[in-house]
C-alpha cells in the first residue's frame, strides 16, 4: 500500500522558509476548521458568512505583498499560496479575500496618495473595513480599457459620478468601493473611493448566480454620486494605472485556479479510495487511476508555473503576458481537473455535500473574471507575435 500523496506532488512547499510554511499551514487549518464545515451551506443559500471575518483577520494575511503595512510576510509568492489555500476549501472565500486584499487595497496601495493610504490601508489590513472594486459595467466587460460608460465630472471641489457597474464583489456591504470612471472632459479614466452610505450610490445584490454563490456580487447604480476631490485616487492618471492593479492581482487569480483544482483533486482521490465497486476500491481500477494521474499532472504543472510566476513578481520582472499566460493555462486546466474529479465520483459528483460539484461551478467564474481566457490569450498572443488582435 502506497502512502497517500496530497496535491503538492513535487513538494514545492519545501522551497518555502519555515515561517512561510507555518503561515501556509495556519491558513489551511483556519480554512479546514472554520470554513469547510459551513462552505456548502452558505454557497447553497447564496449568503456570506460574516462571522469568519474577525477570525480571518487574526491570520494577518491582508495586503500580503504591500511593503510596510504590517502583514506578516511581504511576498507575492505567499500572497499566491494563501490564495491557493483559501480556494482549496472555498473559491468564494478566496474571491471575497482577493477583491478586498488584492483589488481594493491594491488600488489604494498603487494609486492612492500617502494620506489616502494612511486613512484606509491599516484598517483594511486588519479587516476592520472591507473593500470592493468596481470596474465592469453591464455593457462593458472585456473592453473596459477604452469603453467605460460611467462618467465623472468636476464641479468645484467635488466630482459627480453617473453610470452603472455590474458584478462588483463585496459591494453590497463594503465600507469603500473603488469606482473607475471616465472624465467627461478629458476622456481619461479616474479612480474614486466611494464610501458606504453615499446617497448617490446604490448596490443591489445579483441573484441566481450559478457559481461563487457565497460572493455577494452587486449591480451598482451611481446617480449624481458626489465625491470630494480628496477621495479621488490621487495617483491615477489614466486606465494604465487601473491596469497596473489588474496586473498585480492576476497572478493570485491563477493561484486560485490551482486551489480550486487541488480541492477537487483531493476530494476525488479520497473518495476513490473509499468507494468500492465490484469488490474493490474504485481507485484500484486503471481507468480511474488515469483520471487521477491526469489531474495530478495538470495540478503539478499549474503549481510549478505559478510558483515561478510569483518568484518573477517578487523579483520585479513579471510582465503582463507572464501573468496572463498563467491565468489562461490555469483556468483551462482547472476546468479539466474539476470535470475529471466530478466524473470519478459518479452520481455523487453532482451532490453539493461532496464538495466537487461546487468546485465544478466555481471554476467557471475563475475562467471569466479578471480577464476572460480569450482576453488573456490575446495579451500573450500580442506579446509573442507583435500583432494586437483585440480589434480587427
Ligand atoms: P464580455 O466582455 O461581454 O465577453 C463575452 C465573450 O466574448 C467572452 O468569451 C470574451 O472572452 C469574448 N471576447 C470579448 N472580446 C473579445 C475579443 N476581442 N476577441 C475574442 N473574444 C472576445 N468586475 C469588477 O469590476 N469587479 C468585480 O468584483 C468582479 N467580480 C466578478 C465576479 C464574477 C463571479 C464574475 C463572473 C465577474 C466579475 N467581474 C468583476 C467582471 C469580470 O471581470 C467580467 O465578467 C470579465 O471581464 C468579462 O466581461 P463580460 O462578462 O462582460 O464578458
């Protein structure tokens, strides 16, 4: 009988320092103890487990890669590994965290003035305040770079925002939502910190999602929403600055795909060893082993690629196309892994209580958000051919 092998086949975790390894295991323990028992219930109800936020805050993992804000590790590598550990149990919780710690805090970290950083980042780092990130609109998804319909107009010391945003995670309850809008006068994109309770800001929960049901995504209406100049992100001058935030967070989305695959693979492996048919565990059948090996091969390739990507990010040499290639590859491979996991579980593969059905659904969201598979492919295609295929 061979010893069980979990989802890190080439022992990449051995490359971590003792402190980093300890952090990884602490996050894993938190997810297994606090989130795993409730994940399916909240997913099914499409509600968010607010009670986990203070416990998650104790891990001190927000804004991991931002220098000098008090996180316990300051590397993109650990940011990625944390994203993987969260997604390994629940991709919704990983997404909630990614929107808050990556997109919202990252916007303030990269585009905020010193006083904006001082006001928001320490409290967001402790999860006393939660953030959201509003870029996508009902009519503009992939083409946000040149096509934002939400506008901003300066009136004295204030800005007036009008428009709609769609899919905005955490926005039904966030204390601050970063809103990206096109300046009516200059046509350039600006970023704004919209505080909870602003009378011009309305966030309606999007119902009947079939993936990431625990994440509270909102349709936002901005109606003559007035924002003081002091809440405009002072270091954002154009969409290029928004893109810097997306580039920084995209690697963590690739790691989320690894986590989703790993969760599905580990559940499937356990199941196949326990489930008996024809007098033997189904894990003993060649065709089942083939599925398991394909899963572990994909998973190992994804992890190795993400590990190197994060090392490059930490060295300051990661480009857009490096991050996009990882997002493309990992979101494609994840679809393959979760569908094999579902397959080896037979009928139970579509029951929520066995977890894999949730991973199958959630893999579809990873496939589309933070740049669809096609858009990220075009970023890589442009880099390797020299031709931009975004427009004909
Ligand atoms: P579209 O842009 O309409 O694309 C439709 C299809 O056309 C896709 O297959 C796309 O790849 C393809 N396509 C488009 N252009 C091209 C082209 N030039 N060449 C080839 N194919 C093309 N946004 C936020 O701002 N904040 C959030 O918190 C947030 N959270 C999200 C959570 C979830 C669960 C989801 C599903 C989305 C979220 N999004 C969020 C939005 C997400 O980023 C968009 O869904 C994504 O950018 C794609 O936009 P779209 O859905 O409008 O698709």
